[in-house]
């Protein structure tokens, strides 16, 4: 079961220096926003459906920030208090389509391209959360939120 049912899923691209370099990209001067549709949500242990038009579907382990209410023009302090907690997110991407389209909506927005959960962690410190991605038990990605270019409260304010 998906632990949250968002009305919109706001994502940030290129927010880790290592990942930006891995893809040959520069760091953006301000947060790079993209959206995933709610139809992309998938419950833990669900099956990601691979689109036939892509030959390069990739995973990206991410931290999801669950916000309690609609926010507008908030301070960093208010942003920190508005969040309920954090959850695991897999930002599934059809990398070949992302490159060929020149924008990210199709490549990141397919149904099932946003597995979330299994729960919401409400007590974690967002300044140093370890994000680990495993495939069949093997660690494929590992980083900490302290490596983020833009921190979580700063991102909430920006969005």
C-alpha cells in the first residue's frame, strides 16, 4: 500500500553533485523542478511496467518529503514544521527518452514510475539521511542528504 496519496509530486533534478557529474551535467544555479503525475505512483513491491518505446529504464533512489498542507511564501522555519516526514521514492526514468525529448515529463511520468514507501518516517533528521538503493540485495547507490546541493527546507521554500 502506498503510504501517501499526493495531489502532485514535485521533484528536484541534479541536486547531488556526484549524480550530475555521472550524467555529464552541470549543477543548476537554482533548484531544477520537474513533476511526476500521481498516476506514476506504485506501491512497495509493485511491478514497474517498462514502456516498449524505451530501451534504457533506470532507477534513482530518492528521499520523498511528505508535506502536510499546501504552502505558499513560507520561511525556512515554517517549511521545516510543515512536513510530516520522509519516505523512500524510486525516481524511475526512461533515460533514452529523457535525452531524446529534451524535457523530462514523458521519461519520468509513465504509470508505475514512482514507487513510494513502505512507510512515512516522522522522526528523522533531514540534514543527514542515508539514501541507499539496492537491486536484488546489492547496493547500487548510496548517498546522504548532507551531499545535496540544496537542502530540504530550502527546497520546500523554493517550490
